[in-house]
C-alpha cells in the first residue's frame, strides 16, 4: 500500500517541518509515502491542481471539517478495511485556507475530520501523519498508542 499526500502550501516553519518529517519517517516503516505540495492560488485553482494530482483510479480521503469524526482505534479499523480491500494507492487531501471545491469532495471515497477544532495547515499535516502512524501501531499491536 502507498499513501500519497496532496496538500496546499509548504510547511515553512522549521519546527512543524521537523515534526512532519519525523512522522513521515515513522509511517514509512509501514507504508510507502509520497507528498505533493500544491501552490496557494485560491480555492478553485487549488482544487483543479489537486484533481490533476489525484489518481482517479485510487482511493481518495479528503480532510474536511464536515467529514467523519473517528477515534484513533476506529481510524485503525478503517485502514485495515482498506488493506483488506487490497487498496494499492490511498491519497489524503488537505485543501487550502478556503477548503476545496465540491468536485474534490465528490472525488473522495472517504471524508475525514481531524477535530471539531480548527488547526493551521502545518498542524493539520502533522496531526494527520501522527494519527496514521498511531493507527498502524494499533493495527500491529505496538505499545505507542498507550
């Protein structure tokens, strides 16, 4: 399985970037990872660029404030379902400050909300990566999640 991350903007703050790299490194022990960064350009242009970078035959999970709220163990169960379905390519999308256009949401098979709270984009990236890593430790029975 391969996880692709398509998100708007770059992680400029060195501390957030270090955390992002740390969790990508940890996550890479379980799954191949690839990041595509889309330049900030406004919702419609960003969404068009996101769609250009999403594998239309792959599984897409969009981060959306209106998405499903799941616990860490429930996210682990979802990932196990994806593995059992034999999914080869899972793309996680984080839109820009204005979110994503309806076309992007419609492309997604799964819509996930990271929290009822609002995060900066840098935080959202790190939280997503950390939760995916946590999900794999739950799946594998590693002690990290305790």
